[in-house]
């Protein structure tokens, strides 16, 4: 289990808990995962913030529309003045790797 991204829960899109996906439900434990849009937000944030999760982002194969929809959320996740340009460049690179652009 990885609880490292737990701090991101405060920044996810509203009602993210309603979009959780059931993975397993047993007698003693129930496992859920973020829904697609919220998982994309988390993975794309990790890609922009730390340069990790590129493989996961490629495997999720976000569409041009999904990348564009996440862009505005992602651009405000860091106060660094260069952050928005960095986010746009990172998503453009991902789009090229996926065979499309923003």
C-alpha cells in the first residue's frame, strides 16, 4: 500500500470520493482506487512535480480532451511562477509520446 499521495486528497477535484472504484471487498477489508479522472490528476501531478510516473501516464493513455481538462487544475497546483509553463510543456511532451498534442 502506498499512502504517499494521501496529501494530494486535499487538492483533488470536488467529490473525488464519489468517483472511487471498488477493487476488492472482503470480510475484513475493502479496497478502492481513485476514479479515472482523479487518478489522471494524481499521476500527471507526479509527472510534472517529480518527473516520475511517465510509464503510468502513458499506460493510462489519456486522450487529448482528458489532458486539456486536467490542465487548468494542474496549472494551479504550485505557486512557482514557472509552474504553468512547465505543466504545459510536460503535457505537450506526453501528448506527443501518445501520438497527439494539446
